[in-house]
C-alpha cells in the first residue's frame, strides 16, 4: 500500500508543485498569524483538472490524488476519500478525526460542510483539514468559533458559529440575562426553550443545544444560510403565484405539525420564516408560541406584530389555533402583493382595518386566490377555513411545482447593518448591543453584579443537548 501511495505521490508532485507553490506560501504566512493549533498539521491544495483528479498536498510535502468517478460528486464523498487516502500514510494524528475543511472563504467552508452538496469548483483553492477538537462537556461557548453577527433584536443577538468538535455551522442566539429579567421576558425565553426541545420536523428550525454562561443564555440552531423570507420578499418585491403557492404549502406543513403537538405558533410573519440550505422555509422563533391542552382552548394574551394580528386577539375575544390560519392568509397576501392586507400608516388605522375592513385585492390576484385568502382571513374565527379543509380549496388543486428560494451562496443573505458589524467578544457583546440600542440596563447602572442578578443555579434547567 505504501508503495502504491508513493507512486501516486511521485506522479503528481513535480507537475503541480511549481504551479501552487506561491499560493501555498501566501496562505502559510496568513495562517501562522491565526495560530491554528493542531489543525495546521496538514495543509491541502486541491485542484480539479481536466482529467477530474483532485490533488491534495500534505504539510510534509507529499501529494495524493483522488479520482472523481463522476462529474457530480458530493462534499461528503470528498471528505471520506481524503480520510481514506490519508489513512494509508503515516501521520501523527488520526485522519478519521478530520471533520471538514477550512479555506479562506467562509461561504466555501459552509458549502463544503454540507456533505450532500455537489463539490464546488475548487480550482487552486487551499483547503486546511479541520481536526475534531476534544472539548470539555457539558457543551459551552468554547465549543464554538464565532464567525459573523447575523441579526440582533431587543435583547438577543444571533451569530454564525462553527462547532469545533464536528465542523458544522450553526446560528447561535445569545440572550442577555439582565435584559431578559428587567424586561420581564424570562417566562417567554423558557417557554421557547421548552417548545423547541419538543419539536422535530423538517419545516421547523432544529435546536441543537442550549446552555448558559455567567451573563448570557444561548440557543444553538442549525444554520439557515438563505436568511429570512422577509429578506427575499423585500428584494423581489412580490413572489409569483407559483412561488407563493409552494411556500404556502411548506409553511402549512410546519404549522399543522405544531397544531398536532398542541402548540399554537402565534408569530407567523416573513421575518420568522428562515430559508434553509436547500432553499426551503423553516419556522423559527417560538417566543410567543403557546402549549395548549386542546386545539379549541381559548387564550387571551395580546402578542405579536400588529400587521399580522387576528381581530379576535385585538378585541380580546379569546383566540385558539385558528388564529395561525388567519396569519397564514395575511402572509399569503403579503407574499403576492408585497405588503400585508391591512397595513396603514398609524396603529389606529391598522386596528380599524383589521377589525372591520374587507380586503382589497390587486387586479393580478386570481379569483381563486382572492377567495382563498378571504376564507383564511375570515374575521369570525368559527367560520375560518382551517385544517384539512384547506387542501380542498380550488386554489390548491392540480400539481404544485417545487420552487425552493434561490439564495446567493457566495454572500450573506442577511441585513447588511449586522453583517458589516465587527464580531464582538460574545460575553460582552450583547452588553454592547445594549449600548448600541441605548439600553444599558437599570441593574447595571446601579452596579449590581451578574452573579447576584442572574445566579447560575437559577438557570440550570435551561441546558439542553440533542
Ligand atoms: N437558525 C438560524 N439561521 C440563520 N439565521 C437565524 C437563525 N435563527 C435566527 N436567525 C436570525 O436571527 C433573527 C432573530 O432570531 P429570532 O429567533 O427570530 O429572535 P427574536 O426573538 O429576537 O426575533 C432571525 O430573524 C434571523 O435573521
Ligand atoms: Mg423573530
């Protein structure tokens, strides 16, 4: 076997060494600066050439070649082939511990981590194999490399992170404990945690783990690289009827799963629908969701964005699962028209519209579509189109074309406001967010310490790992 390998090594070495030498040297100097520990044991230049051979150079200057048997091979296949080939060499670490690759392009890194994706063009790209790091249980912030700030809200910040143990990318939602307590959101955050740990469905965001540090709570989700549906809707202004229909069916699938688990979602809007790696929508943000005893149970809380609020919630008449169908109708209208149906400049006018105005449909809405939305958005919750009946409506008859959202794979699909911000140290990060939004907390200004305000024991039930 050794002989066979050295034959392969000899075959490739002279030809490609000169071509890639300069780039290797450049990347080496860059990497030294970032001191990549064990990961640096091996560096790899991969090139696909006309003969469909991937060449790999190890740090000790040996070359191995991997033949691409097919035009389309997956990233998972490359990873396993690299591991297999390297297992035939004598190295001072176990190649089976390679969990992925690192390049100088984060979007390419993400692509390579999706093992079912086709191999991207790797011409002249320098790949550094990432070796699994052994980290101390229980899972904590040290397990993650912080890559980018993606979004921020009133008391949470969401970062793109990479797990050092398995090489996968995740979105980490960081909540400042002080802000949460002072703004009376503790119940909401624990409710979100409880609901997320119960769910397992392809149209629902997957919670990977939850943990705490001295001053923060962390939710770690599978990363959705397509960003919010809102981002795509604003970019395209409106979706085609075909696109809206496919999205509607996918979201409906997620909502009906929630209802089958006796959960009302209550916060359906394009900001909370995320686009996953395959361009499919996933429901996220369960802060306002509610576990009920049965689907008919009436609830009286007042929550969510006004544009999407059902009339029975505004009028405090009690709402149940049917209010999710109302919001689905509002969102379908928005996907087709570009704005929600009852939108007005002032809150008063919006409330008036929601409670008493009939929807006006633009001329390009088909008759079936307008009728469908009218039935979903019936102001009388007992007469609303719900559940299985939805599938019988004429608008949903006939084949539905699969239309995943086409997002840009080589850039972040998030608001530039956050993407362009520096990634701060996470432990002090949301404190800086507090400063950004001028929200320095009351307890902080009075000099109360984190340990007094948010003792660890108080949040011990927050921990979760799949
Ligand atoms: N898994 C994820 N992948 C990508 N982006 C995410 C993910 N989870 C959250 N985000 C981003 O963070 C934003 C806020 O997250 P969300 O859970 O809705 O928190 P909030 O309760 O502050 O609204 C989302 O609208 C989205 O832009
Ligand atoms: Mg949200």
